[in-house]
C-alpha cells in the first residue's frame, strides 16, 4: 500500500472521529459548535480526497475501499451521538433507516463485486445528493444552537427526515439496478 495525499486525507477523516466524540461530550458552551466544525472539516476531506485522486490520477484500490468505509464510519458515529443525545424515537427512526441502508448497500456492492457486476451499483447522483443532505443535517444537529435566530436543530431534524427519505429512495434505486435483468437495460 502506497500512501498518497488523498489516502492520508481519508485516514485523517477516520482519525477525527474520536476527536468528534470527545468534543461532543465536553461540558462547555462551545463544545457543540466546535464538534460541528470538526465534522465539517472531515466532510470537506471526503470531497477533497476524491477530487485530488481524480485530478492527479492517483486513484488506488485501497483508497477506493477506504473512502466509503470512512464515510460510513463518520455518518454512523455522528448518528449514534445524535440519537444518544436526543433520546427520542423521532431521532432514532431516521438514524436506523440511514445506518441500515448503508449496511445493506455495502453488502450489495460487495456481493455484486464478487459476481463481477460492481458497475451496476456504482455511486449515483442520487447517492451523492443523499450524502450531501445527510452531512448538512448532521452538521446542524451537532451544532444544536440557534444561529441568527434560526432554529438550527429543528431544521436539522427536518433535513434528517428528508435525508432518510432520500436514503430509502437511493437504496431502492440501487437494489433495482442490481437485480435488473441484463436484457432490460
């Protein structure tokens, strides 16, 4: 395995997860905004690592494996923090939907790769839109405080439900693509 800047950024995203958890539990008025800022830095590295790997033509099999793992760890970790903090079914439900979808699609991609059909479940525009909305919702829920008079946490809850709906939609889209007969494409 050869480390390059995109791979180091991906590893950095994973390394930031315990930092996010530690800051989340600090008893300070600045802890949640700081936690949100660290999360957003990690989210930016998600975009940046892929961009740099493509731009510099240094995409690797290890990077292609590690990037979605880092993404799923980041989303699942923050969802667990948010669920634990809210201690309410209305936050738990979309979290279960999102985490369940991520596990299902990861398994589907693994299976499709084993049968030589990985391209049928490649990342789609809908998947990217889902990820963007998830990151936005999670950042708002981490921030938690009102900002310029806007109820950021409540907006984050609405965004989380929209992200959960997109999550289901994209899962159905991927499943349909995976099981679509070759002659109907």
